[in-house]
C-alpha cells in the first residue's frame, strides 16, 4: 500500500509540505525522536496489550496457595481456582492453551481495561504472592524485582543477532539509526523498555559508547550535554537483545502508582528531559497509537494556549489499518464511483484527525508501513 493509492492529490501535497518542513528541522538539528512500542514490533516484540497478556499468563500460573492465606476472602478465590483445576481431564489441551497464552495468543483477559490499571492489578497480585516475615521495604523491593523480571520474560525475543539486523535493516528504527549516524548527533526519548534502538546504533550503525550516551534510572550522570547521540529511557531500560550500549534499570515504571509517583516530582530527570524536548525542540513521534498512555500524557501537557510559543511537533501516522477497515485489501474500490461517499468520509476523517493534533501543536505526517522507513531515511 502506498499513499498515492489512497490519498487525494491535495492532501498528498499538504503531507509533502509538512514532510519537507520536518526535513528542514532535522537539517538544523532541532528535533527529538520520541519512540513508542510500534518501532519495536517488527523485531518480534509485543505491543502494550500483548505484553500485558503475556505477563498475566506467566503471573497467573503461580498458585497463591490456600495454606498461606489468612484472609477468608482470599481463601475463597484460591479454593475456586483449585476447584476448576480439579475439573481438568484433558491436560494436554489445557497446557496448549497455557502455552498460547504465554505467547500472547488467544483472549486477552484485560481487554477493555487501560494499561496502567491492568499493571496495577498485577502489582497487587505479586504483593499477595509474597509471604514470610519480610519488612515493608524488603517486600516492596522484592515486588519491584518480580515485576521487572516478569516484563523481561514477556519481552523475550527469539532471534540471533544477524537475523535481528536483517529484520531491522529496512525498518523505521534501523533507518533512524542510519540517519543519526550520518548526522553524528541527535536525541532519542524511548518509552520502550527494550534496547532495540541501542542495538541498531551499535550493531548496524557501528557506533560505540564514545558516540552514544544511554541514560536510565541507574545512571548518575543524567545531563550529559556533549555532542553525542543521546538515548533516554525515562520509564526504565532492560537488556532484551543484549546491546553493548547502556545499562539496565534498577526498576521500571509501569503501574498506575509508579506513573503518578513520577508525575508528582516535577524536577526528576525523567520529567525534565521530556519538558526540555517539548519546549526547546521539535519532537517527532514514531510508533505511537492514539490511545497510548505515554503519548496521551505528553500531549496533555501541551496546552492549546502554549502551542504558539512552542516548537512545532510531528507525528508519523500509518494509515494501513484505517484503509483496510474501509475497503479490505482491494484498494481499487476507493476509485469506484460507488465508493465516493466513503472517500469523502475518509477525507473528513483525516481533516478531523489533522485538526485534533494541530490544535495541540502536533502536525500529523501520514505514511504507510511500507513507506515509513524510506520517509525516515529521506529526512537526512
């Protein structure tokens, strides 16, 4: 699918003008790249909903144990669970369902619940699993360690380094690595826990720690202003593909409480690095869906009154899913007279989307999954 096949020529022209304006910003080193989960999906890593489903599949396999429960209400749930387990007769088929759940397949039991609330459920579940005479501080530390390992295991990737390089070479994150190498400087803020961006800069662009600074919660130096490529992980970093760049966080930000705790402390580096990017540069959002919590939280802080005083920001939006919902895979339908009504509705939909983001100081640049990598590379 290509934009020229689905967009009106006038909208294509507008899109090209905005793309060229962004290209000028890039040439002036006035952009910050903000990465969401979508940039890591081509590597085989899950989006938010699938990640949560995989986490829950692993966590819910742990039996709370009726003998360790003292609360009568808790014992009720433990007994109900055990009663159902006792009803299993075809254990092979049951384990197949468990295996599929581990892979993020099948029904998502948290469907319809937002990411932070779902994570908070798991946080509480972990707390209830911890028994013994640990003090409050020790229990909380253990909780954080278990949550971190749960995320790590759910983000595991089954690819060798060479296969991963081949996979990412023609994806948006791979092209971004090449662009940053060419410019020899730039800033990335990634809300992904994985080290895919670091992997691309190291293994594909051939850059080292002398040229790339990676910062997460465990780093003492949070304000390195040297002329390097900077990667910031405000919500934590994990060594998922074992990149040689950067470290691993001591803890991650995922639950509802952890997000709110972070937001309450305005002067933490995690908040300041985001605020500086929004005020001093043009942020370019990649791999975000419109309902992504991180994205919604950022744009909430760009009030309509402030937008005129701030740098213009951009978001790449791929239209593939929208177009497929309209006409399936038969793009020729869009050019048939009987589809004029839906064409007009598509134009109205794009106008409404454009106005929504533009009112928040963010300019949409439409793309397709196939064209996005070349559009990123073309900015250099």
